[in-house]
C-alpha cells in the first residue's frame, strides 16, 4: 500500500474511534484527587492518608493539626466528621481511656 493511502486510512480510523468511543479524559483523575480532600471530612481523610493517626490522637491534637493544614471549621463540624469516619466501615476507630476519646487508624 501507498504511504499516503495508509495515512488517510489511519486518520479516518482515529476520527471514527473518537466519535464512537469519545476522547480519553486524562483530567478526571486529577480532578478526583482534588475533590477528595474538601471540607472538614476531607481534611481528616488527608490526615489519614498521611499516616497522622498511626498513634492515638485526642480531639485537640486533631483540631490543631487541621488548623496547621488550613482547615478552619467549628468544633461541632470537626466532631461530626470524626464521628462519621469512625463508624464500623470508616478508616478510624474511636475508643475511650478515662473520660477522653481517642482516635486512631483502623488496622
């Protein structure tokens, strides 16, 4: 086959594939990663991903670390996010020692 004809066929094939299958969206992965850590719950998930909860942490330690990372929110919102993430299927576990609650990463 002639190179010119082969180029034309390949170009037509590429056009057909983009029409049928659509363009590959390479931006979706980066957009998902950015959305992953939004809000207070996202801030706590960020701390989990960076191994902050390997040792047990109190509420005040968590609050201070969130403030260092730029997550400013009310105490109630932080507590609600911790409660949500320390359920049976969540990444955190909550336990009491004395009168204080501690949070750690689930193993």
